C-alpha cells in the first residue's frame, strides 16, 4: 500500500506538473490513468483490512464511521482550499500570470504538498495497523479458484455489489447533472455552488451512524439513508414544479446530505459481513476478492452513470456551447436535465433500497460471529 501511495502521488504530480504542456498527450493520459489504478491499489487494501482488524460488529461500525467521517472532512476542507492555494503559490512563484488560479506552477506545488501529506498519513496508518482476526489462511496466498468459493451462495456479497453499482452510479449522474440543473433549469448557479457546501452536513449524519446502528441495526440504518435520498429527490421535483422554490430546494438538499451520510459509512461494514458469511457458509475467508469486486462495481457504476447522463442529454437536444444563453436550451433539453438530476437518481436509490431489504445478516450475525470465533480458536490450537 505504501509503494502504491508513493507512485500515486508521483502520477498526480506529473499530471499537474508545469511541464505537462511539453509532454506528449499519451504521457499525460498514462499519468492520469496510472493515478486512478494506483488509487484502487490503496483503496482496496484499506477496505479489505477491516474484517481482519476486528470481528466485533460494533467496532467495525465505529472504524468504518471514523474512516468515512475524516474522508468527508478532508474533502470539505481541501476542495474549497484548492483554488486559493493555487493562487497563493502563483503569487510567489508565477507572478507574471494574470490568472493565478490557472497557474501550472501553482497546481504543481499544491499537488506536491497534498501528495506529501497523503504519503505521511498512509505510512502512519500502515505502521499502526494490526490484523487481529487470525485464521489458518492469514499467512498464505489463497489461490483464485479457492477464493471464488467464498462467493458461492454469498447473497450479502451479491446485494452489496448491486448496491455499489446502482447507488454510486445514481450518485454520479446526480452530481454530474447538478451544475446543468441549477444553471439552465433554475437559472441560479450561485445556489448550486452553495448547496455543494452541504457536504459538511454529511459529517454530522456520518458521526451518528454508530448510534442508529445500535438502535435499529446496520441494514435498517442504511435503508433509512436510501429512503431519505429518494425522498429528497421527490422534494426537489415538487420544488421544481413550484418554479424553483428555494426554501424547498434547500430542504430537499438538507434531507439528501443527511441521508447520504447514513449510507456511505456502512458499505465497508456490509462487505465485512460478506467476508464473514463466505467463511461461515463455505469455509473460505477471501477478504481481497470479496472487497475488490465492490470497488470495481462502484467505479463501473459511476463510469456508466456518466455515460448514461451524456446519452440522456444528447437525446434531449442539449447544446453544449459556452455562448448559449440560459434560455436557449430547448424544453426537451431541460426535461433531460431534470431526468438526470431528479428522476434517474431517485429510481436508483429506490432500487438499492428494495434489494437491501433481502439482506438479513443482522438476524444471524450473533450466531455467525460466535461460530467463526470458535472456528478461529480451534485453528490456533492446532
């Protein structure tokens, strides 16, 4: 993971480097794709190690919540700081640039600074992490043919894979269409920029995940979040019918960000349950394979979601020209934007919630945890 993190930073630095203009386009593409691939090499181990750190369901929820909370906090802090930081570096090292926010040197130095911080954080996490759930498979490489056995009849895994694909695909469509909706439908780009700050609200709901999980269970907490995100889309629809009612839009966005926070923190926990279920049912513990499919399905969903939005906008006759005024988009194009921002995500959230209803791991969790604990103790006694 440490090697991947260093390479990931180098790829990003190359991509943002002031010398990028002098590189061949293929080199830039390789650096960009390399950073994405290496990020997966970091993210998958971070996710797959959770079931190896503890078998206690409550501790897993706490650890996953902490990870999600600080991930959202980092985004809330560093994304708004990016353009000011780039401009600040440009004021010292690129004074001739009349538009500091586009300074290649500024972007390079900001990427380098974030890269150093990232490596330090990842190395600290690597050094302080211990795998405490020790099994007979912990110290050996499990062949692929054997690992696949962990997926046989593993319905919790199939459910979370589907949810990752559909939910995050819907999320990508919604996020990508948000600027179009506020610009062309509501004619209020400033409001669109303001609602993006709602990520801070997500921090509060994420912090409440352990509380809700103890109160109503993991599945029901995630289900509550999915119902909330679907409901928020319906509220936005009624706000749109009322001519873009701002208070109702803000209320809908508030419901969305609160609900979104209840979902994200539990994905890794549900994957840990799938790892345990695969071992409990089939006798094979394959953390890497089980969790890597989750990352793949999420990225595939987000990629296809963006493609779907492009197809919907194109079918609606959206005109992507910078000199087109707000009123120049046709009615069909505006409806296509509405479809991308409101309806497609809502159907995706509903579908995710319906499938989640079939996950009953919470009901068998105590027995499964007890059986696996006894199994691991016997293995250690051999």
